[in-house]
C-alpha cells in the first residue's frame, strides 16, 4: 500500500545522509581491509551495499548503475550488485500527490482533467507516473517528481564522490574524475522536467523520418520544472513480449527499431539517449517501439562523433595511426602509444558487430563470455601501461552500447548490423552534423548543457 512520504528539508537530508554514509563507510573499511590483506567477504558486503542503496528513490542508485558498466571503475562484486539495483521505495500516496499537483499547477488543478489515476501506473528513478485524461479527451501521462529531489541528488552525489575517493586510494588504473563530473551534470539535468520536455521535442524531430519509433509529445501548458505531462502511448512491456516465443521476423523488427531509435540521433545529430533500460520503451502492435524517459540525454560535440566514426574506419583498415588520433577526439588525453594499443583491443571488440558484414546474431560477433575475457585483458594492459583517464563522453556511450547489446542478445535478432551502421554513416561529414545539430537544438529549444561541450 502506498504511503505518504515527505522526506523534505533538513530531516530528510539527515535521514538520507545517515543511510548512504553508512554504506559508504562500509565500502571504505572493506576496501582498505582487502587492500592490506585482511580477509573480507566481498560478495556479502556487495549484497549489503545493494540493500542499503536499493531503498533510495533513485539518484545514487542511477549513478552507481552507470558506473557499474565501466570495467575496473568499481570492484567486480560491487559493480555486479549495483547493476541489478531497482528502486523499491514506496510511491507517494494520493493525498501527497494531490498536494504536489497543487504546488505545480495551482489550486483547482483537477479542472484540467476529466480523470486522473489515484495510483501511480509506473515509477521512474526520480518520480512516478499517473495516467490521466484531459478535458478534450486526450489521454496523457503525468510524471510527477518525488519531493525535494534536488537536495537528495546533492546529498547522494556527495556520498558517491566520497566512495569513489576511497576506491581511488587503492586503485588508479581507471581514473574517473571526469566520469564523476559527467554523472553529476546529467543527474542534475534530469531534475529539470522542462529540459526533458525539450528533449521530447528534439527526439520527435530527429526521429520524424523513423516510423518504427514513437516519441510522445509534451503538453506544454500542463508541464513545469517538476511535472511533465505528455501523450499516453499504448504498448506492451518488452519483458512480457519476450515470453511469447515470437518469430524471428518480429524480433528483428524490434531490434531494428531499437538500433534506429538510439543511433540515428547519434550519427546524424550527435545526441544520445543515455538510458536504454528495458523499462524505457514499450512494444507497439506492429513491433515498432514507444520511447520514454528523456532525462539522461547527452549532446556530444561534433568532433567526438567524428572520432567514433574515425576509430571504426581505423580498425577496419588496421590503421593504428588513425586510431591513435581518433582517441583524442573521443576525449582521451595524454595517451601513450602503448596505452592506445591496449585500447585498440577493447575497441575491436566494441566495434566487431558493426564490422561483421553478414546477417548474424549479436552473440556470434559479441559473445558475453568473450567480452569478459577481453575486458580483463584490457584492464590488465591499462594497469601495466600506467592507467587511463576516462573522458566524460565515454560514460553514456558505453552505457548505451552495453544496454542495447543486452537487449539485442535477449531478442535473439539476426541482422546485418554492419549494413545498418554503414547506412547511418554513409557520407558522414562533421560540418553537416554540426549544422543539423544546431538547427535541431534551436528548434526544440533545448537549454545549454550544465557543462560546456
């Protein structure tokens, strides 16, 4: 049963700090003990950490999940547990929702709706969703932010930074100062639902020629910084669809829609949806997709996208010199030639599905077991060559590749990934991308990112 939870103000801040500080303190002690030879059961500790963080509404949990996708950024046991965290905090009850809606839309807000569900129909990391019907009959989804999330995000990020600081004392192979900055900026941007409304407008424009993907339209008059009202779109959850033993044709259709939904914006506009979680899309009756949750959207510099394309070409042509220069466009700094060669092993595996010019299942060219072995070799190679400073651009690109790869594996799709990619980058020109990006951002009225590109 839903409860009315109001963790606002100083009391809420102290409660959150007490809970997260205990978890972070435990991590510090256990890492130190392990480092200096004391026996510790890291699997038990990781399970304790998941329990401690799993009760939070979302900010620290999301940051930890993102970091867990980067090899060597966290101890394996912690990364594995954090990757499976789900928000299990109870939703806001109706009395509280009613007060929050009044705060966002003013007294008499109910006059805008024929109906408004008292129970939340879905939970997001920073808020919950209610189904409603407008006076004109239009069905909408109202995403209402949990209370005092700004303070929650600030508090959780302080604790998260402390945990990373502890880990940095004992492990310097993967240096992640820029990673933390990226996570902090993107999480803070997610708090602004007006920004997310602009992302909806942006994606509707960028995918206007992609009929396989539906992006809901925002209802501007009923949206605020902490309330996002948008079209209600009908679809089935991917998990339930996967239980139906669908023919290959339907599974291929879903995989192709996913590929286009994520990578058309990347290679045509330099924009990425940073959270390809299966809860962020539903399946239409024609096996196209509805795409949701546009809080974690990243705008890349055109130079970065050029680096991604250049690295693909360098690996395809075995051109180590071109690959070395491509890493600088990715944002890697002060790389030695030896470190670049180590990164090439990671990149060859990362790009392999896109270089396999035949119809195949994802696991044929990107087997998860082999991936683990490759990442272990890369990690050891980076350790041997002095480590690497991860660029902030790496975070959501890596997150999306891993999330999409997992979805493609579960779908069991068989497609020519190389051909699909070639169609996206054919005639790639960085000046053209820059022009398209500027025009699309201006049209959608997307505010500047918290950090400069």
